[in-house]
C-alpha cells in the first residue's frame, strides 16, 4: 500500500496533465457524416439546415478503457439524428469483443472501428482486438520509480509513460530514491515539503539524510501585493504549500487537491465589500432595485463592521422603464414597467428580457408552440420576423428546411489521412490516482 501511495503522489505531482486515448476519423472528400462504425439512417434529417461536422463532443474519461472504447466521446445531436450503429463493424458492436482475453488484448476505436467484425466471437476478437503493449525494459519509469520484475501488460497497444495506469503496471517505488519514499517530511511538515523535483535524488539511509536530501523549505507569505481584492494579509500566516507562494491569479491547481496559498496567507478584509458578499457570515441586504455586483464590488471600501455595507456595496439595477433597455428577438416590453428592474446595471437583453419583456405573439420568436414540420426546424435567425396569421404563413415565415442526412458529405483533404483529437485528461489522471490509493 505504501508503494501505491508513493506512486500516486509522484504521478499526481510530476505528471499533472495526462494524455488519454486518441480519437481518429477519416477526412477524405465524400466521407459521410456518420463516424466509423456507424451508418446512415434511411430518410433521416439533421437538426438544422447545416449538418454539424464535429461528430463528437469530448467529455471526460473515467478510465483508459473508456477512451479505448470511445466511451468518452459523446456523439453530436446530428450524429444521433442521422446515424445508427453498424453491427457488421467493430465500432458498431454493443459489447467489448476483447473481454475474453482482456489481460492481453484491447479494443482501440481509433484503429479498429471500421474493420469488419465477423460473425463469431472468435472472429470478432481476431478482427477487432489489438495486443496490449509490453513494458519497456529501460527509460520508461520516472524518477523515483524502477521497472517491476514481472510487470503486467499495459492498458493500450503501446505503453504510455504519461499514463498513471501504465506507470503503475510497469513501475514500482525505488526506495533508494526520494521519489520512492512514502511522504517523508512529516517531522517538520509545518516548514518543509517533499519536493517532487528531488524525486531522482539519492534519499540516504538515516532520517536526517532523507529530510536533507528530499525535503525543501516552504515559502513565506509576501508582506504586500499578494492578496486578491477584498482580502488582507493574515497577522500570523502559516507557510505556503511549496517553495514559493502562488497567488490565486496564477494558481492553476484545483483547490480540492492542492493547498490554496491565498487562504494560507490572506483573509477577508472587513473594510472591503467582499467580506459582506451574499452567502457569507455577514451578507449585504440590498434594497429593491439594487444588487451585489461580484465583478466590481469585491475591493470597494466600506466601514469596518459593515454599518454602511448596504449602501456602499450595492449597485443600482437598470430600470425596465429606462431608455435603452432591450428585449430578446421575438419579445416586446411589458405594458406596465413600474417597479420592474433588469437583473443587473446592464440594459441589454441578457439582463433585461426575462423581467421586462413578454413574448410578442406576432413574431416568430414569440409563438408559444413550434409551427414547423418534422423536416423543418424553428429558425432562431427568424425570431424577429412577422409570423403571420395562420399555420401556413407561420410555417413559411418561421421555419427552415432541415438538411437531409443522405445528401450530406464531409469536406476535407483528398488523402485518406486521419484527423486525431487529443483530449485533456487531468481528471483522468486524478481518477487513476484515486484508484491506486484505494
């Protein structure tokens, strides 16, 4: 378990951003909208007059296996409307064809989705599965780790040194190195931290040597220019998490995972409006027609204790009756605007339409029901057009014909090259680390 925790620590701190599965689709001229492993539905239509060529929206993978199976790519709405699984292809199978020999084989969507699957389980395994990679003998494990004596196969066809699961499969802690020790600086944890930049350093044999070789002094909070608007330096702050204190403006780490140095060094300033923000211990109570503007009020000065907070920290909303307030297309101002206010000081439709406006039933955007047929869509660009008095007129004025899926072709290069999308997978790395710690 100590080895697992050490590897998890090294991976979390040293690798940070992890590469996940690669997703590829052909871009040859004339390729259909449907992804590899899918086929067109007969008589189907895209959702608008222009089929979405994206095909997939990238979501977060919870495991490398999901990426290999393409499970972390959600089909776009148009793919869902136009395409169905082609069960004759590897990419259209409803289950993993490699499950019988999952320890040594894996399905890789990017390379096998378009292959003919075959009719038997044996055929599907032969045609759709790829051998898992074997751990390299040298140059693979990061500082502080060493190659396992008898490692298992990697997650994919090649071993990826940036993938936590593959590092854990191939590597184990090297206890002669700092990176192979369990977190070690606990004796002086208030002032020192285990430095990931020293992972490859020789740890030493005694506690004194290990602390000297593997630990680094934590940073001291700056006295000025560090705290964000609305915050002030604590009277007796603790040390920061690392060698240097990282201000909130440049801290790219999640506060759920890493210590937030601003919380260590700073506290709310009761002479600034942020101290009295809604949801806090002493929130403002803005009068009707006013609100707490989080974008501008944080650093605004007010009397300590909050005696003037409801005056100093509240901003006037735009009145619906004010000149320049606007409605969304297809809407009109309400007949009575007395005591009605926009949601902010802005007078645009985003701020005012929901409160100040009502549907204009003479306009396409104000109709309470969709006038379009199944082969048309309600066109948002026509929201401000006059709808007409009957169903025929409303359909003509407010609707646009959907693009036929069968007529759509995907443009691209004339070659058979692939377009690969590399997804950011910090979350994947964190899930993998959590798995190692379990």
